[in-house]
């Protein structure tokens, strides 16, 4: 049969489907289009090199993810997909203290040794910083990294999906249920119809837990709500403004046509169905955005997007064969680095499913660490 089913149409699932289709495999991508999908809400910052996270496995994955974008964009262009929402505009990491910029500059230069895609690294005065992003407070100097980029999650996901279809993948909007017999996943059931497959790959993000529960699998994925604000400003060419990484846990970036995006909240212990735009969430984003870019006070609010970031134990993406079952693969836990990691990780998952050599060590991202004690399950049905 040689058919592969991917459940979950975010950036990770669509990338997996695309790379399988490139290998001339029969691919079916199924997604419910649930509101709150992380990819649909996200504004992506591709600049992992300045991160001070100490987890080397995460950094390796994020670094490789950033490096893979130019190659993947060329592949998409060969399929006639040019509207990918990606632009290498550079990143400015802003600080008021020169000592903190010294530390960041050292990190960037050390990491450039094995990540030349960082590009130019340059210290900027407060005047030079404000010239690149005129809305900023004049007290900030910065470190500029030319390899930094922005990506529109929706646009890039759609380009991957369109390319997948051109390569023969089939896209179904529906609620997939895993079908299994004893310890073998046989396929899925969608709207009452059984669809067999050799392998099923679950990339369902925050919804992964509920999908695997009927199999008795205790998948320990949690989620975090994010609210993101989109502003509009007049009479400014914002198309080449860099991404702004401030001292806080939020960001500021510009798209074309005067659209500025600020975010995002990090809300734990909320219901997954809670798609509300809240006064507290808006206040948090506004306070942090206006603190670094006071000129935004004169902008208009265009929209607020809400999404759910998926996290697995250790806050590290995981992927691999699911425990206790044959024919079932799971990938999840991309968290706030989904748009950096997702396209590359989908490529690696496709290799694993096809039993091809990977470019990273899968033991570092072992999916078994994200499963707890199994629940009782009838595997003899």
C-alpha cells in the first residue's frame, strides 16, 4: 500500500506531508482547522543564535531549522510557490546597558563559527538603532544580526500545503480517529470512513493528547495561550524594518504596508477552548510594546490573534515512534520556536518514517520521554 497519513495541519504536519510527497509517496494530510492553531496565529522570528537557553539539543534543532529555510524556499519556488511570507530583514537585539550587548555580541560571534548563516554582526548606537526601527525609544542601543528573518506562519504553511498538493498529497478537513488492532495502528477513520495506511504521523500540537487517549497512551503535552496584537501605522515603509528582540519575553516586528506585530502573552493554566481576547492580555502586550516603542501609541489596533503553543516535558520538541504501537509516529512540543523548528523537523520526521538517515540525533528528542503511565485500553478490538 505504501500510504502515509499525517494528522495535524500546522507547520510541522504540513512540512512532514510535503517532504513525504517529494519522495513520491502517497500522502494524506488531515486537519480539523481548529481555532487557536499555533501556526495560524504566530508571527515568526527566525533568530535562534542570540538565545541564552542552555539546552544544547534545543539550540542544535533551532540552528538547523534557521539554516534550512533558504533551501526549503528554493524548493517551494521550484513548485511555483513564491508567496511564502519569509524575509531576511535582520534582527536588532535592543538593550540600554552596553555590558549586556557585550555579552550578546560574544555569544553571537562564538556561534557564528558553526552557523555562518548568522551573517554580519554589528553594534549599533541608539541613533542607528532608531533609524532602522523609527518607533523605538531613543535610549536603546542594539546588536544587529543580518541573518535574522521574519516569517508569516499562515503564508508559509499555505505555500507548503499548496506544494504538497502539486506533488500529489491529498488534504482532508475532518476529525480523524486512530484505528488500531492489538498493538498495530491500521489507519484512521474520518467522518465514518476508514482509510488504511502503513504509517500514521500525529503532529496535532496542543490537541495531541486527546487524539492519543483512546489508545491508552498518556501523552504529556500541555499548552500555553498566546495573545498577539497587530497594529497599523500610516505613511511608513515598514517592509525592510528588522525584527526587534527586547529585554523582555516579547517581540516587535514589522510587515509590509505599515503592519506592526507585538506579542505575545504566555498564559498557562487556561482552557484550550479559551479563545477570548482579554483585557489583561491586551494590557500586557500594550504595556511592553509601548515601553520600548512609545510611538506605537498613535497607531491603530488592526486585530488580535490567539493561539496555543504546545509543550512537552523539558520544553524540548520530541519525535519518534510511539510506545506500545506499530505504525504510529508522534512529533510535538515545538512551543514558541515552532516556526523556526517546524519546517526542518518535518523534513527529519519524513526521513525517519522512510527509514532514511537523519541529520540530527533522534535520541536527543526521544518521544518516549513525553509519555506517562499508560491508561487501560482494549487493544484486542
